[in-house]
C-alpha cells in the first residue's frame, strides 16, 4: 500500500473539501491523519462555487489561503424575478467565488503543509474492528471519519442512514467566458427553478440551474430567464455542463462508536442556501475539538446547532420556490423595502439570529405583503 500507513490516529474517507478540512483540523490538534479517496486529481464537482463571509472564521483557523488571482470577491447578493430586483451587501466582509479545482488545491496544499497523509486512488471497501479495509490491505486507526458525500458508504456501513427527513432537487453547472458584470452573487427566480450566477475570476462566471425537474438543462432553462439570457448572449461556455443531486437531509445521529460523519455524509441543506462549504469547515473544527477530548457527543450537539440557521434559511427560500404567488409578492415586497432584504441577508450569514430576523425581517415583510395591492 504505497503512500498510506498501516496504522494512524484517524482515517478520513473522502478527499473533498469536507474531508480535507476535517483532516487539517485534526492534524492541528496533533493527531496523525490519513485521507483516502478512490479518485485521482484533479477532482471537480458541480456546485455553486461561492464561499459566504461566515466561512472565513473557520477558513482562517484552518490556515487555508486562497490565491486572489484565481478568485473573485463579491460584496452581497441580488435577487431578480417577477419583474423586481433587490440587492444587499453583506453586513461585514465579502464572499469569494472560486472554481472548485482551485479551492480543492488550496485545501490539498494546506493538508500537505500540516503533515496529513494523502492517499489518492485508495478505495475503502468496508469498516473493520480495527479501522478500515482498502481494496488492497487495511489501516488500523482510532477514529474513522466519513466524508464521502451524500451517498456515503461509511454512513451505511456504520448504520447511520436513519434520516429525520430528506428531499432532493437537481443542480446543473456550466462556466462561461465573460467578464463579471457585477460584484454581487445573483439569484434569478423562475417557475420551479432558480439560476445562480457567481463570478469566479476576472474573466469567468459560474452559472448553476437548480430545479425539481431531473430532465431540465441549462440551455432549455435559460429562455425562462430573459435578463440572464441577454447577459450571456455571445459568451462561450468554458466548461461542459455537469449535474448533481442537491439534498436536504437531517440524520438522527452523526456518529456511532468511533465512526463519525462530516459534510454531506452527515446530512445536508439544499444548495439554495450556498452554505454547504461553510458548514463543512465549521463542522471540521468542532469535530477536531471533540476528538481532542475523546467524546463525540459534543460534536453531535454542535452539529445540530450549526445546521439550524441554514435549515431555517432553506425552508424560507424553498417556500418561494414552491408557491409562485407568494414568490411574486415577496420579491416585490423586498424590492420596495430593501432594508428587509438586508436583514434577511444578515441572518443568512449569521450576523443576526433567526429570532431577530423574525422581529426585524419577517414581521415587516408580512405587513408589506398584506398591504401590497
């Protein structure tokens, strides 16, 4: 088994951002950590490629550095739909758009710098009494960290598949060669779907379609968003279209014995929130703290706390997706009262609590909707 030891403190199954963040955080606590992944570099994934400002406290604690030449800072979010447009700046800081391979490489660089052992092309085929079994050999370890995504085999092997609730939508992503026309992340609202546009560098934007229709694709969906279609007129695709399932899933438990889950393997929120990466980074730090004291119950409790705000936001935004009449009224109300949208964005990135948002956002929004003609 060239490249991986036969014994270590923690084995991380899955070398995506969640797994690498978990490995870095555990290594910073002094653990010997080995990441194993059946894939080979470079690894890409269909996603919105935006990091919200609430990611960066964890990013800085993990010591991850991003190349500013391979990213694009955006100052807020803009909603467009139903003939209305509303935007707001983040209360503090900026978000960053970055191509997924660039983000992945930054995490790999930091993992190598901290001394994490990386085993690419090493497929885990099961859990054992002493650790994990690979397609050739095994690794003994104290902890097994499942970071192998929404369809996690580690979750299944550990008997952690029990879900409180789950729902699914579909995402399709493509990049276009065009200079960003704005320093906002834009969300275009349509009938049963949304288009996300994230600037990822000075000459490229990432466009993501999120829909309940598994057969809908970007080219067929774009005419439903004429403003965006005009923006992209003449821009050539720089990547092929990639698709993925986006899930909202809440698990009953995220650990059993010495096996613990992180990232999408541990449950997920709909991509509409843009919070997947931020959650993974914060979970990584919390998990490392729990490993350091040898008690995963604290991670279970903190994991539940971390997902409350994104789940609240997902439910709020998905209600706009499900109910067209409500969506039209809400978007027009937000456009007429931008301060409400600013409070909504502040809650989205954790600057105010959901309770504060109910008082200073939802109640005024409800009055605005009721009094609208």
